[in-house]
């Protein structure tokens, strides 16, 4: 990756500060978020083949591990952090709802930049969204005591438009013309960085008023919650799969939630205050994810170890190349 790409976190911080100072410069870019993500997903697809997805499906243990971490660690961590910091009830509800939400689409882009297993990342985002129809309301009711219906149909349609369709088109183009498009493919990491920096700036601008009112305890709760997800995903992946690429992917998938869903549900079923953790998380997880992506992008991700005599679903090589 070139120097501009490696400086990803710096660009994200600079444009976040600029958007907070002058939100009117960026807030009008809200309609660009989906097209920007779609463009990046298409570029990611051009780095993949259909074989990558076939290999993911032959490793159900890794998929199950990612989903278990997503829905077991994150909501429980949210409750523990909220109680430890003695947050008021509406903020407890908002943080738990955030923890019970599925993975977000931005995680796929960060995984791509971090040299993770993109096919596994996309699979986990899609399946965690499918599970959200049961898991999100059940876990919120278990920890907070209130039911929150999840609009899983519209969420899946969004994932189809933003993730699955552009990636599939990219894979198809790569299969047909990949050998002729090397120069084009090499430009996508830089385009991805520019797109994510723009998206972060737009999100900051749209949430500027609520961010100005966020207290230090809410900010601390969000940072701790994200850190728990990143650490749990990475070390569980490292210990159980013994594969660095999978560990990176699980860290990002578990640590980056669908904060937009959490905000929408919090406002509808709890209160505006309950939406603050999700609003802040939408910015923080992109900043922390971009920092990790910049760090990992400079380090190849070879397997730590491989099993003897074939794969077991958890311990097996990813087969995906840088």
C-alpha cells in the first residue's frame, strides 16, 4: 500500500475534526454513503474469485465462531460495561441494543484494507443480519426487558444492494477480465481509503449536535465496548483457528456493529438519549477500525499454523492471497 493509504487514520481524524467544526460542508453528502460503499464493494469483488466463497463455506467452524462472538460477547460486554460505569437506564438500554446488533457493512471495507479474509467477512455480515431477526430482540429483552422488532427485511435488502450485488459483479468482472485489469485493481485500496474517510466525515457532520452533548462516561463506554469486541474477535480467532487472517477478520467483524440500526431502534423504542451510544459508536468504530487497518496493511498475514491431515473447519488455511 502507498503512503496515502497507510496514513488512513490520520486522514480519518483530520476530516472528522473538520466535519465537526463545519458540519454543513459534509452533511449534504448523506446520499453519497451508499454509492461510495457500493463502489468499494465492487473493488473488493475484483480481488476475489468464486473459489474464495466456496472455501469459506467449507469452514463452518469459523462462521459459527464469528456469529457466537458477535451475539454472546458483545451484548454481555455492553451490559457489564454499562453497569460498571453506572450509566443511567436509558444509556444502558442503548449500549445493550448496540451490542445486540449485527455486524455492519463498513466492517467489510476495513477487513479488505486490513488484509483479512474478505469472503468470510461478507459471509458473517450477511448471516449475522439474518440472525438479527431473532437474536437482537431476544438479547435486548433478556438484558433490558423490552422487545424491539428488527426490520430484517429492509436490512437484508440493503446488504444485497450495498454488499452482495457489487461484490458479485466485481467477482464476475475479475473472472472475465481480471488479467487485463491489474492497473485498475491496484487503485482500489486508495479509492477505498478515500471513500471511508468521506463516509466518516459525513457521519460526524450528521451527528455533530448529539456528539457535542455526549458525556465522558458514554464515550468511555463506547470505546471500551469496541475494544472488547476487537480483542475478543482477534484472540479467539488466533487461539482457535491459528490463522492470522481469520483472527483479523473476526476482530473487525465482532468489533464493528451495525450502529445505524442501533440508533434507529433506540430512538423508536427507548429515547433520544438511548441513541447516543450508537451515534458515537458509528464514528468511533470507523476510526479504530481504520487505525487497525493501517497497522495490519503493512504486515502480511500468513497462517500461524496449519492442521495436519486436512482441515477441521476451524483450523485450516484461508487460501486467500494478498
